């Protein structure tokens, strides 16, 4: 998101309609919306345009300051990061529930920041319900009755927001260079969010040992060595039979959607567990969507430790002792990690034969070991993808220019290869059929004369 855009941050307690308002302002369906509270956890960034001007919109998770559990505390920390950078705050409340003590506590929290904030009284679905917003004037901030689901009252909220902050015109923003879209995909709890935080150099996504912590797609833009990247941390993709909550099913759909719009997919595999059937299924999704793929073996430090311990246990057995010379002792320091990496890569190639072209990198996202090797591989995939798109484009032009001519210059079947806009390596096949039938209709067929 360009730095010229001021930030409008949406905050509130759980399940008051913050994500619905975010989707309404940005004109997208980026944030998952369900009746289940606590779905949004990380910061989600979007862009809103209104009356020829633009601003940045940030959706945050439901805040419960007194909840000492890990994920609510991480949601609060993520919200504090967004609030610190905000130009304007919007506190979303529920008109049907009325003014709750938690709403008043959040209002006091926002007042201590010294930044302007509005009260968006959501779920005012008709004119007769606007009186429900009267009680929220006690907070002492401008109140706007809205229905985020239907868009009622959102225009007044945007007008007030544009008047409050200095917003640039949409056309005044600098033209953005090509951004390399990178999606981080994989099974739950393989270290995708940890890898995102390592790549961007900040605690951008919540990391916990609980599988399924990430629900929404988390986009983060960074610049490195003259190139711009947009990393998308996706939810863990699991089988349909393993998803129970509606939000889990939607998160898998959103993860597949994030994969479809990326240029390079980082397939994260747990190095301790190896390549599973779930990993192979996710890899097939990436291959079918014609994305460039980099196979990332995460937790490699733990895999090496586990392999070294297994070698020590094997050496202590009678079979292991028989392989050593009499009196020779096993030395754990002689464990060959390079040999392990070679055997591991051979195993991966055998299980993922359809990704034989994909480079493999072994790293530890938590410690940062070998993580510096990832950016050069992403750049190589991106450059190869652009070259391939260039060749496909020219191949389509050349083929179209040398199509054999038939009746009225129409070909019987002309095959053209081209790239979809914005997705260079995708293929598109177009058939142009001859307007004149190849065989006459039965009524037009000449009678056959056979010898007497």
C-alpha cells in the first residue's frame, strides 16, 4: 500500500461487523464474514476510493483487552500496531446489543491515543432503528448509523473521514512498479506465518502452535534489492472432511483464491514430518494453476536434530555395532547433514514427480538459517516466468500471422497461445472454426450412382 495513503483503522469488540464494513469500504470480499466470533485475527489491508480520493483501510480482530489467552492477546497486539500508524479510527458497535461495558472500555482506549475516531453504529437496517444509535452519543464522538451489509449510511461515514484526514486524489499516487506476488501455501501448522514474519522482518502475522491460527489471507508488501514483493500468508489448506466450522471452509477457499492470483507459490513442508499426502494435494493445486513453485522444507534444524538422534539410537543397537570396527565408538559429531539433505531431496523428487522443475530450499523460518537463499530463488522463478510469457506472446502473434487461408480467409482451426492479462505464464487456447461446414448437410449431398 503506498505511503501517500492515510490509514483508516477499523476496531471493535468481536462479531460487531468490522469485516463486513471492511469489505464494503474496499469493494472486495477479502475478509471472511461469518456468524462465528473471533475469525479475523491478523491485520488485513485494503484500499477504499470515494469521490475521486483514496485511503487505506485496515481491518483488525475483535479486541477483548482483559482476555489473557494467547490468541486474544496477539489480536490486541496486532491492533495496537495498526492504531499506532492510523490517521483515523472507526469504532464499530452493534446497535442491537446497545452500549456495552466493553464498547466503553475500547472508547477509552482509543481516546488515550489522541487520534480522531468515529463511532459506526452497525446493523441499523431501517430508518425506524436509527433511534438505537442515540445511546452511543454518551461516548462523546461523532456517531454514524450504518448497515455495513447493505451499505446504508456508509457514504456519510466516508464523507466525514475524507474531511477529517488529508487524503490525496487517486490519480496523484505514483505509478507502482511490477510487484512480484508470492503466496505462502501449505498444510496447517507447518510454519507459514513464521516464514512470512521472517521474510518481511516484522511480526506481521500471529504465530502459535495451534493449527488453523491464520484464517484470512494476510498481504504484506516489502521492497528488497530494488524489487517489490507482495507476500500472501494463506490459511492452512486441509481436506474437506477435516473442516467443520464455516470459517475454516471459507479460509480454504480464500487460500485457493490467493494461490490463483500469485506469480510464485512457496509450498511449505514440515521437515520433521516429510512430504505427506496433504502436501502432494496442495502441490497439485499450485501445478494445476500454472504457478511457479518453490518447495520450502521448513524446520530443517529440527529435522537434522531428529535424524542425528535416530542415527545415535541406531548405532547403539547390535546391528549398528556390527557395522563398526571392534572398539570403535559412535561419534554423533560425524553425522553428515549434507548427505541427509541429498537423500531428503531425492525422496521429495520421488513423491512430487510432477514438480520436478521446482527448486527446493531447506531452511528454518524460526531461526533464519538458510532463509537468505529464498529471495534469489523467487527472483529466478519470476524472471523465468516473464521470459516464458514473452515467448508465448510472440508465438501467438507469429502463429496468427501465418494461419493457412481457406474460403474467405477463414481457417478451419487456428490455435493461438497468449498470456492472460497480469498472469504471464497462463495459457489460453482459442479455436476459430470455419464458417463453411467441412461436410455437406444430408439434404445437400449429391445422390450416389452405382453401376447397374
